[in-house]
C-alpha cells in the first residue's frame, strides 16, 4: 500500500529542473532521505532538519505527468519515527520535502527492513520533468525474506485483531444469553410467588369457612341443650 504525499518543492530543486530542461533532459530522482524533525517545510530548504538515513530508490513508475510512484527499503540497526521525508536528485539536490509539525509518517524498527512506498505529487513542476533512477534489479530477491517477514508480521497483527474482535462478539453473545436466562428466571420466580399467594389466599378462605361451620355447629348444639 502506498502513502500519498504532496511535498513542498524547494527552490534549489526547481532550479535544478530548469537546468536539466535547458539541456533537453529530465532531472532524475535517485534517493529518499528520512529524518526525525516535525515542522512545516519551506521552499528555501536545502536539506532535512534532522536527517537520519539515506536510501537509494529501489523502484518506481510514472502514474501521470505530475505524479510518480517510488519505492525504497529502509534498513539498518537504528529505530526512529519518520517525521520528515526528502527526495534527492542525482546531483544531491533536495528536490522536495514533506513533514508535519505533529504527525509522524511511519516508524522504522531496529534491525528490521521497512518498505517505503510513496505516491508523490509533483503538480508544481512542469509535466514529465522528473524521471526515476532506481537501483539495478529494483526490489531484487535479496529483499524477499525481510519483506515477506514484514508482510507476515502485518498479517499476524491483523489476525490478532480479528481474533480479539471474535472474542468480543462471543463475550457479547454470552452476556446476551445470560441476560435472557436471568430474565426467564425472574419470570419463573414471579409465577411461583403468584401461585404461593393464591394458595395462601385459598387456605385462608378454607380456614374461615371451617371456622364459620364450626361456630354454626356449636350454636346448634347450645340451642338443642337449652331446648331440652
């Protein structure tokens, strides 16, 4: 996946483009440079503010007359946040620079190769005034293992995310089932309580009836005794 960039074209880079045009050739982008400073780029820049590394262009293609696609591989032992990116011409001129005051572009881990892929907009330059000069063989087979490892790590991270999502969905389903069981239990408890109340009312009615019958019987016995 490529990162779209709209870098600031430097005055020095624009002058180099004009010099190349006067000779009837296009200027060549040969390297990408990375740095750790975050800021708003300026047209008078001639270098990055905190350059850390420089890598040759591994491959690229022209997407349109004013947009190119570049790839490179960032290797080495150092780990750092990439907050500024520059593109160098074959004579070392800083053609364009991208940076942001607060947002990092990516992270270069220690002792690991990072694939850089950028879609660079050069709308401020004359059409077809820049070409890409990549290393012979582009992304050759010597890079297959580290790039495959990077891809595997990304896939593994995505898989972990999916597994966590599945666990969340499963937990939600368990909670829903538990809620339904609790609601059903509450209904059954209310029904049992209702039956108990009905049974109690029936017993009270029967007791009252029995008491009334007993009183009536006692009254008849008393009347019979007095009558005798």
